[in-house]
């Protein structure tokens, strides 16, 4: 696997050659292509264990590489002079934003002081010039609208060029930080409004909305979502579990949650919920789990294992009938998903999926309140999956908690294309969350 760019007769490549799962930077002369090919490739930078390289862009005097470090997105600057001189590996300078939220490295909870870090996501923006020392980069986080900066790679100076408008929004009122679960080492992002929690998270337990995805190597990176403000402003803590199956910690993190390792996702999500409860950040009667699509599989499968951890489940177009869907190649996307969930027409894969498929593992036990959604025109998760799930759940569960189903007869996978209808749908979902958390304001 390669990503290639070139400058001054030299090809620069990001490759997983020689077992470099998180990619390494190599170079080779263009003239060597017809002769030696890959044998002429020279290693330039093989990053450490917690660094992943995703893409590169050549400029006149340096390389700009997008990647990740310890689960957080980064931009690395590598100068050609360091490569030409040979010897030790060149210095890869990470782009550090000066307005990043200051953090003392700890988070005070009702139980103890935990190691923590501030977080944001970044990447290259539109860069049309080759002969320049200044590049355009974007920065986004949970507490601030996305912004575009020019960055001088020589002086390391930033200049704000554009900011997503957010009328009447005061970023100083919100805080985001990341901790790690007690078990299994899962990163947890936490977002909350500081004036609603004057003691920080030490004033818990707080009403909490916990979400996760953990599939396809997708990264659940920090980004500004103005709809979440309606929850944060009511004192809800928003938590994201970056479970295995996602790509936050590199290729190995993804591989540890796919195919015959899918159940690791659910164990990770369980560990995240347990950490929130053990630290006193939340409690079972004030914790709602939220999953969308494959995230719905994550949440509903975890709830089958540990229904006692949650007050309610919000499942948007959930992939909850994994066994049946992965056995039917006539369903769109099924064959493509065999690389993630296995082909359950094969004996070993069938029995493995039977152990975790949310629909097949609904038990005679008490469950949290549940709101499921589906869409008639959904080509990715058939509307029959949440319908089957909610019908079986109503027949099997031993409690009187809500088990509701809402079907959109016009939308596809996800939300309505109409902006205002989308907001109305989100308001309905958040009303369910607030109701279950006992918040009526």
C-alpha cells in the first residue's frame, strides 16, 4: 500500500512495506523506477509505536504529513535538508497550535485525580501553491467552531484566516479533555459546560450521554456540533468511547476490533461505562448510551451483556441483526462488510457472530429504556433490522421501561436531507435523552 508525491526528481512514499502497519516514510529517485523499482526505496522515517502516518504533501522545501499521535490527529513537517544530509532520521516537527486549551495534565473526579489531556483535530486545508513556506491548516474541537489558519513552517507563526460562524457562542464556557479507561486502555473524550459544573467533574455524578462507533477503522475525532450545545447547556456531560475497531490508535487498534475480534468492541464500551461510574462522573441511573449504524451494534450488544450500566439506549438506524445481514449477499454492502464482520455463511464465522449479534442475544432480563429509529429508504441498514430488534425486545424483556420505534418514511441512512427536518429529528431524539435523564428544563 502506497501514497506517493514527488519533488526535485525524488518520489516520497508512505507505505506499509516490511510490516509497517502504521506506515513509514520512504524515498527513491524517479530515474530508478524502470531499473530497481522498490529495491531502490530508502527508509526516511519509521515512526514510533503510537504514531500513524496517513497522507503526505510535497512542497518546495519540506513535506507535510497528516497522521496521528497517541490517538490525536497531527500534522508533521519534515524538511528535505534533513533527508539529504543522511545519517539519523530527520526531525519531524509537529504543528502545535498556540491557542490550544491549556491543561495541567490531570482531571479531578469525585474519586481521584486522573491523568488527562486536552484534545483537538487538525489537518491540511486547500494548498494550491508549491513554492511556499506557508501552508493552510484547519483546527477543530468539541468546544470551538472549526477554523482555518495559515502556518509558516519556518517561523511557526499562525494567522487566522476563517472561522465557522457561531452566533452568541462563548467558547470559554466549555471544556473538553481525554482520559483512559481503568481496564483495557480505551481513550474517553469528555465534553462539558464549566459554569454548569463549577467543581468540574469532581461535582458528579452528572447526567451523561455516552457514544461510540468502533468500526471500519473510522476515527471519531473532535469536531464542533452546535446541536450538542442544547445538551451541554442543560448540564449533560458528553462522552465518547474510542473503542477498538476504530482507527484512533492506528491499524492494530482497528484490527483488534474486526472479524474474529469484534467482541473486543463491546468489552471496550463496557470498560468505558464502568470507568465513568467508578470515577463518580456518572451513575447508572443518569447514563444514556447512544449509537448510530454500526455504533448501534456496539451499544445494543453491550446492553445485552450489561444492561445494568445504562438508564436508556438511543439507537439510530442500528445494525442490530448482524448474523442475518452478513449471511445474505443480496443485501447491499453485505459482501463489502465481510472484511469487517466475516462471511457468516462460513461455519466458524456463523458461530462467532451468533455469540454477539444483538438481535440474537436478547435475553429474558430487565433492559434500559430504548428508542430505536429506522428509515424506509435506508440501503445500508434495512428498516427491518431495528423493527425486528424492538419487537423481540418487547416480548423478551422483564421490565416496564419504554421500548419505542420511530421510522422515517422518506429518509435514507442517517438523517433527513432537509436541514430543518433534520433539526426536528435531532430535537426529538434529544428530548428522549433529556426525559430519561430527568431533565425538564
